[in-house]
C-alpha cells in the first residue's frame, strides 16, 4: 500500500435472493479499485457469517448496498437497521447505493412500506426512470444499456462532461432532487436530463447513489447479449474528496 493512500473499511450488504447474484462482489471490486484508497471489504447480511450491528457500523467508513430485484423485500430486512445507518452517515460515514441501493436512499413515500433511509436532500424521492417522460427504456425488467452524460466532480477531469456514455441499466432509479439543494449531480440520463448519479452531504457524512450500474464491466453486457457497454470507471468513493 502506498503511503499516501487512505485506509477505509467498507461493509457491503450481501443477501441471497434479495440482492442480485454477483452485484455485491462487483460493487466491492469497484470500491477496491478506487484510486488513492486501500479499502477492505466485509460482507454483511442476515445469511452471512457476519451480521450488521451498531458496533460494526461504528467501526466502518462505508456502507454499500448493491442492486437487487425488489425495494420492499429489501426494506423488510433493513428497516430494523435504518436509524443506525442514518446515524452512521450523519456522524461522518459514507453510504453508497447502486440501483436498488439508490432507491433505498430516498424518502420512500411511494413504496409499499411508505419509508426508506431518507438520506437525500429535501426528502428527495427515488423513482423508476422507466416511468419518466423521455426515458430511453420503458420496460422495467429489461437488461439493457442507456446513455448517461457524466460530469466529473474531482480529479484531473473535474468539471468535464462526457456525453452519451453507455452504462448498464436494469430498472434503475432517477433521483427527484429539489432544484436548489446541496447535492452534486454527477450524471444525467442523456435523453431527458433526469438525475442518474449524485453525491450529497448528510450531516457530517456523504451519500453517493447511482441508478445505473457503475460497477458493471463488459462481461455484464456480454453475458446478457448486449451491445458494447463502456464502463465509466467511476469510483464514487473518490468523489468524496
């Protein structure tokens, strides 16, 4: 490990049938590839060797939730941890939500449960992009690629927008942020400008969410017979600098 690397501990949720096969491992790999960081991974969940506890959260730097099929099924297992996770972020932790994890970061008033983590500015809701005007995809269960305009928020490319980047999408969310808020919008769906990726403060901590699968590589697209999928190579953790 380089002496100038920051050492962080990440808890990645993994749970059979509630999160999609391979998503926790891909998210963990993305975190571990983050430039400038040495990130250790611990998988947590009700069917894992290690269970999520308040003490474990307090020892961590990142809580990451990957993609999965159903918000309400996920919330059934998470609701008992909800306040602890809010406190974790408020006290300086980082929440990273990919696809389903992004849905869960919103207020959740449109979900069957009527609630979620509510970690986003202005009680922002997370909604299905497939239901929005001008969406590139209107079939919620379709594995596909969508175009995203991504604006780098840090590093040598800070402020530079890359147009029409092909990203892996499967019933991803858009984030309905207030126009005037503290969020840094990093990605928008190219066809309609809806928010796809954002980083925002929550107390002393930060929340990074993405409706597209930033952790996906070409293998994801090949195994689902899609066209070329160009990984953005974005490491949300690095945007917290």
